[in-house]
């Protein structure tokens, strides 16, 4: 499984954490979901494309973005993450 780090907008309480966890955890191929309410960051151990995760969060009412590529192949598909230490180089 790969770990995908997401920045999720709009989480403000424990109920939000539960909704985000449920939205992601219900997807086939998702193993573990770690939500940090204070930073808005979510780590997902999954065997799914990050676009599926983003769509599930959007449907639940929480816009999100991927923090860096989940893997180099995905980074190349999305245009890379950039920077001198980029894994895409």
C-alpha cells in the first residue's frame, strides 16, 4: 500500500474527523486513515488512485488536495511536484 497525504479544508470538529474518516474508509482499497484536525492533514494508506480519495471527500463536503505525489508515476501524470529534491527527477 502507498501512503497518500492530503490537505483537507473545512474540518473544524470531531464530527468532521468522523465524516472524513468514514468517507475515505468506505472506499475499497483503503487500509488506514489518519486525520489530524489541527493541521487539516490526512494520511491514507491505500491501493487506490488519489483522485478517488479527492472525489469521496468532495462528495462528503470537504475539498482537498494531494500534498506531493503518492508515487513518481502519479507525479508524472499530474505534472510533477517540482523542487530540487522532487522524486520525479
